[in-house]
C-alpha cells in the first residue's frame, strides 16, 4: 500500500506538469486551430533561462519561475504575431497546413539552438527546498500546489474577466465574435501569451526534480497532446483531470505492469479515445 501511495503521488505530480503544458496547448488550439507544437521548444528555453538565472545571477527560485514564464510568453507571442498571423488570411486548409509546418519547424529549430549553445549535456538545477512530507520532497509538493494555483488563475481569468469572455466567445464562434466587435488579433495574442507562460512555468517547476537538457520538451509536449485529446477542447477542468489521471496511470503501470512501457500506455489510451470518443471526455465537438 505504501508503494502504491508513493507511486500514485509521484504520478499526480508529474501529471500536473502534463496538465499545465496541455492547458496552454488546448487554449491556443481551441481558439486559433493551430496545434502549436513550438510550445515544446519554449518549454526548453524557459528552463535554461531559469537555470542560468539561478546559477549565475543567484536569483531566488520564485523570481526564476516568473522569469521563465515571461520568456515562454514572449516567445509564444512573437511567433504568433510575426509568423502564424502572416498565413491566417489564406484559405483555411492552406493556412492550417502552413501554420502546422511552421510550428513543427520552430520546435526543432529551438531545440537545435539550445543544443548548439549549451550542448547536450544535462545541467543539474539547484535544489531550492530541502526536506519532505509523507515521503514526498517539498519541491515535488510545490509542483502540484503551483499547478493548482495556475489552473485556478486561468479558470477565473477565462470565466470572470472581459478578455476571458472574449476568448470564450471566439472559441464558440469565431465569425460571430468578429461581428460583435471582438478583436481577434488581440484574442490570439492573449491565448498565445497564456500558453507560453504555462509552458514556461511547467518547465521551471519540473527542472529541479530532474535536469535541464535540449530535448527535455519532447515528452511533455507529446503527453500534453494526449491530454488535450482526452480532456477535450475548451475544458479547463477536463485538462486538469486527464493530466493528473494520465500521470497516475503511467506511474502505477510502471510498477504493476512494466516500466519498459511506461510512456506507451498514454498512446494506447489516445488511440482508444480517438476511436470511441473523438471529442474527448469533457470537450465539445
């Protein structure tokens, strides 16, 4: 039972990281129809910036977290404004194809830039807290608490603020939102800023638990894609539930089935979901 609880707790923590990245990807995808795989590279760059801020400048971890979120937000906003927006006025099929290819290119470009600048050698992020509670280090507990806080902030922003209502309107009917006077460029900028900030936050939160290296964004991005499909477009609660659920499933599967297939379980579930319920568990069509 003790092993079960420890593994379930670890799965809950890593699942919250999947959920953070998935939330940003989901917000962007549901509004703009762009599966922004470049978020995986923003994840990497934000982690490196936070690492150097802590090790070279000696800033506190909380400052590094905010800095990583700002880096992710700026990079995401810049890509939308100067790249994705250029092709939006084309026919839908051509625009979607071009934007997708651009997102994939950016993902590999920034990963290779990180490799060229800082080499492939993993860098150990300094621990910022010592001690544990019920077998879990305080740093791991902080990941879960920070994820919950960020989800609450996003939920309140989308449901209670004027920009959030504009985002909801655009997600329901983009054409009608434009007729009602909603500036789509502004909405797109906001959702990309949110997505980049969430990816940056996830990267900085998880870095002290593992390490920082150029390909560290690959797996979280793939798992975030699975969570988006499972949770469904436009569902903040669905993303959180499916993200932590996926993390727990992988952790328990590694113990009770085989650790060799730990990262394959999620994709089996993804295939089943696409076959049986393509809109996800909580999303709209």
